[in-house]
């Protein structure tokens, strides 16, 4: 069994291949991938993702690695709409469960015009590899299968890699290796 570092090395090498960026060998299906890892290795994975992004930025590669932290996107949208402080007050008065539902509704998470999906779409260059991070920080407001399903509808020209703190077996997502998310069949496991 490969170590996490070996798996990340293999993933990085795979993503540098032109065939990966062109989605070849996938039956012309859009390249959606999940890189799962033990949640307790979150900080190590964050550092490695940032390393890959910076390395790409400094290279002469024709594509860009674009990293989207889903939690940061939620906070930015709430701030831009002037809702962040209101959310704190609402949570104090109504509780955590109510605020998570309200924020989800405001972000239109399950709708075709999801603010998060639109945010990512508008900031993704034509030649890119999209990295999605921060899904663990968003729980329970945002679920990985929901983001992937909605994103799949609008981003179909570049590979998308979700870094997932948990387990993915090609069908079932289990956040933190404990919380069963929904099944998701459209993504490929990036590295076993």
C-alpha cells in the first residue's frame, strides 16, 4: 500500500500528462476525480496542494492549477452579500441546524444557479485543472456530491479534482471516514 506522499507524487505526475488535461482514455467523459485521504492528514494535503499550485504558477506550463477552497468561497459570498454578521446573530438565536439550512438556501446549493458553482465557473480559465479543497470545513452546509453534481453541469472542458478528507471507493463517499455522504458515480478515483 502506498503512503499518502507516494499517492500525492503519483497524482501530481498524472496531472502533468497532456492526456489527463485532455480527458483522453475516459470514453470522452468529463474528467472528474476524487483524491481521498485520511482526514487527520488534512494539513499535509493542504501544504502539498499549495506546493503544486505554486510550482505550476512558476512554470511555463500552458495550463493553470486553480484551487478553490469551498469554505472560503462560502465566507466570501456571505461577506459580499452583507450576511456574515447576520449569520452569527441568527445562529445565536435559532441554533446551528437552522443557520446551516438558511445558508444552504441562500447559496442555492442544490439549484442550477448555485452561487458556489457560478463562482467557480466564472474564475476557471480555459486551460486549467480545478482543485476543490475545504469540503470538510463546509460540513454540514455543503455536501461533496451536491457540489460535484452541480459543477458537472457547467464545467465540462477541464479536469476537476476534489481533495476529499475521507474515503471514496468509486461509488460511495464517506466524509472523515465516518459520515456517509451520498453515492457519486461520475468521478474517478485519482490514485488508489
